[in-house]
């Protein structure tokens, strides 16, 4: 398992937080996810590091910029 911090631009409220967390949790390798809009970050713990790119793509697909 590994923890990753992803820089995400465009999150501004609790709705954004929930949307990102819900999208990321759809990946079966996600152990935990916490989006922090005030800091423009998403902390994610994965059981398989290969899932990181999929997680980033899921965030991008719902309309946020992944850095």
C-alpha cells in the first residue's frame, strides 16, 4: 500500500470534495481518499500503485485539473 498526494485545481466547496471522493472510490484499488479543496489536494491510499493513473484520470474526467 502506498499513499499519494495529488494536486487538483478547481475544487472549491464540499460538493467538489464529495464529487472527487466518490469518483476516486470507484477504483477497486483505493483504500482511502480525502479531498481537501482549501489546499487543492487529494490524498489517496492505494493497494496497487498501478491504479494511480486511473485515479488521476477519474478526477480529470469529472472536470478538475490534475497537476
